[in-house]
C-alpha cells in the first residue's frame, strides 16, 4: 500500500486557456480539489509555496480552509521556504491549522527553490548572520521552528500579566501535540538527506536533484532514500520515518488526455545547471494505463517511498485534475499493489 496525493504548484494566469486566472481562482479551486481528492479516496492534498510569483504563497490560510472542508486526507506543503519565515509566528500558524484539521498537517519545509527576485527573503526582513549564507539561515529558522514545536516553555512570564499564566516558562500557543513528527525536509542531495535524518524529519525528496552521477533520476533518488534511512537508524530515532517522491503521471484514457499529454509519452530525464551546479530533473510519465504500469514498476524511488505525490496541471481546472487523480487510482495503482 502507498499513500497517494496531489501536489499543486498553484499557478494562475490571465490567459484565456487557463482555468485559474487570478489568485482567488487558485485558492478556491485548491480547496475544491482537496475535497474532490478526498471523495475519490486519495490520501493527501499538498501545495507548493513560492513568493513574488503568480503562485500559491502564504500556505496556512489555505491549509486551514482545506482542513475545515475535509475530514480524512493529509494536508501538506511541498515546500515552505524557511528563508522567509519567522519560526515562532509560523509555529502559531501551523498549530492553529493543525488543530482545525484534527492533526492532519504534513508540513514540507526547506531552503527553498531558485527565486523570482534577488535575495527575496531580505524584503521580508531576514538577512543571513555574518559569516553565513542563506542556506544556513534557512536551517537555523528550521531549528528554532522544530524546537518550538516540541512544546517546551521558554519565555519568561510577566509577573503582572493581563491574564493569569500557568506556572513556569511559557510556550507558543496554540500547541498541537504530534506536529513535530509530521515535519518533512525537501532534500535535493544525498548529503542533505543524511542531515534530514539526523534532525528527525521525514524526507520529501525533491522534484529535481542538485547533483548528477550519470544514473537515471529514479535511481539517484533511490540512493538518496537509502542514505536517509541508513542515517535515520544511525541517529537512533525510534519512530518509523516517512518518505515522499513527486511525479508527473498522466494516464491516457480518453481523447482529451491524449490531446493534452500524448506528446509526453517519450519523456526523458533532463540534465541542466542550477545555482552553478549540475542538476537532474525527472521525466514525466504519460501513456495508456497498462504501459504506465510497466514503466512505473521500474521506478526504484517510487518503490522505496511510502508516499507518492502527483504534480497536477492546476490551470486545467478542478474537474480535469480530479480526473487525472481518479485515472491513476482506478487504472494504475491497483495493478502496482498501491491499492
């Protein structure tokens, strides 16, 4: 069995071909798609976070709204860029959204992806400490966030408060028990996967890997997952960690599918340069269901992960994205033993 959800990048565009022409369209349709996904039997609704772009940004109002409209599916992010975050305020938002959803939040966090603007986090008021860089700042923000989620008191109470305080040091409220174990780190390298395990976070393997050893993307990703699990055991954590991978998978079951994605049937991995280094991007999967079953059975990273997130073409609208998810759950997942 494998958990299967969708991952939306939340694009909007004024193009007449787009079903999401405004931020309002994306937000409201994201809620509707999560409701539809739950009705179809999917396991998760996940959303990307980008700043200074026509895409989803501040995630917690959306996560809370999805939590209020659904009752079963996991609700997550993939990923929140920690360079932009105030970790204490984020802990309050996350605690609130998690309590609204009944403890279903699965938060993917990370250093973030290449930005739309130069050093965008500076406009949010965050500057790396002297002698460090933006990646170190993201990890420091994450460290504080994780510490706060543990729920221990750390703030000295006012001896003459407006309202009575409980005894001892105070913590950020509201606190949601168990959320600390539902934090994931988006890792793009094997070294980062090792660090993720050491911190006791689940692994959200990136949609691109910022290293390339010449092997196919799915094998490189499987190596990353193996490193993560080995490091998790060595770190002495007691609980079983979770691992997710993301894929673009389009079962072609009708003429509309064929018109949209028929040309992607021969997709291959792509190798390029990102942030001054070599990177490998995974291919898309598109084809008749029986052909997809054959191809996906060879994907070593999907086999190694417990969670599969389908990157959906959100600008094609709720109905079509729900159709893609339903096609995979109905025509592909059972044949692979995922259902």
